[in-house]
C-alpha cells in the first residue's frame, strides 16, 4: 500500500489527472446508474397492475401474453421463427496487423429491430402494442457462428462452433408468451358521438335525391306523390336504419394502444416476470453502487496520495 501511495505521488501530472479523472467519471456514472436502477425497481413495484378493459388512460402496468395481429405474420430475420418481436445483429471477425502485432475484433456489419405492432391480450380484452423505443427484455436469446454473411440455418444447425468468420445474435419474443408491460395507455373510440336526429335527416335527404326510387317503394296509392301517411312510413324506415347502424357501432369495442410515454418515464416490454425484473434491477443497483464506492474511494485515495486532500 505504501508503494502504491508513493507511485501515485510520483506519477507525472498528465497520467495522474487522466487516471483520477477516469475514476471520478466512473464514480459519477455508477452513482447515476444506481439511482436509475433503484427508480425502475420502485416504479415497477409501486405501479398497480390494471386490466385492459378497465385500464385508466395514461401510464399503466399490464400483464398478458403476446399475439400477432391479423395479416402478414412476423418472423425473426435470422432463424425465420414466428414471433411478436425480434432484434438481431451480425458481426464479422476481422484481423489487422500493426507494429508487428495481430489484433482480432468483431465488427458489426448488420443489425435491426422489429417495429411491427402486435397485440397484448389478457382475460378482459386486448390492446395494440407499439414497440418503438421500448426497453425490451426477451425470453429467447441465441448466439451462433457461421461461414456466410447471412446464416444458412439456426443456432443448432451450424457446424462451425466458435470458429466461423461470422457471429449471429438474435433475440425474440415468441407468440403467446407471458408479457409484463409498462407504458402509456390510450383508448380510441371506433365511432364518434352519434346524433340520431341528424343521421335521420341526412338519410332522408339522400333518399329525396332519388325521387323515382322513393316513389317505387313508398307510393302505395300510385298517385305519383308521397302523402303524409306514406311520408311517415319513409321516416319510420329511416329511423329504423339509423338505429340499426347505432347498434352495430356500439357492438364494436374501443381500440386500445400501448406506446412510449410522452415524458421520460420508462417504457418496458418484458418477457420475464415482474418479480424477476424487479430482482434484476435491484441486483444491478447494488453492483452499480459497489462500483461507485470502489471508483470513488480510488479517486479519493489518489487525491490524498497527491496531497490534494
């Protein structure tokens, strides 16, 4: 320890301030990370779980399972497995020579992330999930190697082990897998407020524009005109059609959407259970705080050895 103290005191100013500054920045970064992880764990713990049908508008916590929307299915780009969300990366092993030394590193040559909408379903209803900008924690993570830029098969089909020139990474969430989500919930009505009298007036005006058709259907006495009794029949039919339209619209539920909050609150889509997620954030907070203590103590020790504290 005395030797370390002496070495720090005798270090050139440039080296000393570079190392001490790095320790101070590490202490600051790990302290911020500690607060972020603690805040996320508390947010998840303190936010009550809502049901889709009765969820309030705004920031909510929901639990259910993922399901594809009707239409073209979602497939992961590398394994072509069906999923509701995916992320992938392709890396190439490159070797360079400098000053007689050979250096090998992995370089990312392609990557992507799904932004396709999917459904979250619980026992009361369903909502559309927009995964853009979400912190996604998948349950399926694959990494494998191959000899071609694009994989010719999945992680279990290749024979190159750790020696292929290319490395493939793919994360995904399978359909019907349980999901925990935290984000901005909003409901959009599929129809606007309904004005029965206004709708009846518009329908009658439309029928009047085709007088020939109106006479064919309602001119019972054949005198070439619509009398008061016949007009009451016209109006009764218009009211019946408008009310049928209203009943049909009322039978369709509202559309619910979950997306990124407009403020800076976390938007989380997790395929791991809520309890596991909270435990992970608490462990990460503890590790970050340990990093803060170590780097902070190191910077204080360096300043003390230099006689600056």
